[in-house]
């Protein structure tokens, strides 16, 4: 396995997400897949960390997130009620911020 403990996995994934922000478009999809794999394999059932990480990746990578990554995130969320609530709250906060920005602009 690529990482042996959770602290190491967190450091690796955080470094990859930081690189993702600055990466060229040609490699973003592959980086998203690597981040998803490392995050899932090394989260040690800390699905809240996994969800936060992957939602951050979705925000950064946007259209470069492959269908496999989307499918896995949805699978994790639907199989864990606590994570489903966290995801819903996160989504609500994002939409609320966008709505407030819209009101401010118009």
C-alpha cells in the first residue's frame, strides 16, 4: 500500500491537492483519480475526512473529475448517514454563499 498510516496519508493527499490547484489541465484528471484512491484506501474509516477532501477536490478540479470518482463519492455518501448529513450541510453552505453573492452583485 502507498501509505501505512493516516497521518502519512493526510500529508500525501494534502500535497497532491495543493499540486492539483497549480497543475496543468492535461494531468488533472489523473491526479484526481490518484487523490481519490489514496484518500479512500488510507482514511481508516474516517469518512468525514474523505468527504471533506473529495469535496475540496471537486471544487478545485471541476470538470476534470472523472465519472469513477463521482460514483465512488456518491457510494460513500449514500452508505453512511452521518456523512450524508455532512455532505448536505456542505452543499447547503455552498449554495447559500453563491446566493448571497448573487444578491450582492444584483
